[in-house]
C-alpha cells in the first residue's frame, strides 16, 4: 500500500491558515550586519586615535629624532626619497616628514591636526593672527608663509603657508592656510 504524501492535503482536511506576523521588524530586535572585511581607513581623515600636535612633536614623532627613531614610530611610509635630506610620506595625518643628517627637520600635518592653539589647514589669515599675534613672515621678501616660535624651544617653529594673492602677499580677508608644518631651523635641509 502506498503511503500518503505529506505535502498533499486531503480534500477532507481543513486548510491551514498561514501564521500572521508583524511585517516590519522591531528596530530593537534588528542586529547590525557583520562582515568579514575591515573598513578602509584614510590617512587624511580623522580617527579615534588621531595624533595631537604638542610642542615640537606630533604624536610620538618629534623634531630632532634620528632617522632610525622616526622610522621606529611607524608613522613614516618607507623608504624615504632623496639624498642626505629625505622626504617621507606620513601616516595617520602626517603628510610629509623631512629628515636630514641632524634628524627630523620638518613635519607637515593634515587639516585635522591643529596646532595646540587650534589653527589648522583651511583656517583664515585672521585666525592665525588672532592665535599668534607675534607671527612673522618666514622670508622678509614675502608674506605667504608665517613663522611662530614653539613655546619652550629655541629652534622649533610652527610654519603656516598661505595661498598667496596676485601680488604675492596674503589677503587678510581671503587668505587661507594651505599647509601647517613644525620646523626645526637648527636641523633645516636647505
């Protein structure tokens, strides 16, 4: 004798109604999607562990460090280019680092790493002058870069580069910071 197929309903059995459920998920009951891949992290975007500029240093990278010490921080993309003065691309918000025979000479930072007084790439000329009233032109012949001594250091300075206007100077109303550097004039690579 053939056994009845359980997927077929007998004409005499009552039809079963499907169970009705709430069609919209409760927000509290939903789980976030889990993936196996790490999100990409940009070196030019702030992260929770963003570096901080203090005195003559950005995070663990300090002006005057030897090449080996700077490379050991993990903040330099290796190898550096150039002869005795090498240019390194940075990581985690450090744009570029120059290392000469006497150590780290300059550290250029990304827009999200401000100076201790809060000045960063994109700020205006007036912002720099308000935070640093003693800022002086780096070169007496031009006013598109301004230098401010780092408190507590006789050789370190913050250097602010501006987008120059047509006459080569900086407009107080439209001048914007295009680069922020820490610079050690005692270790300069010129």
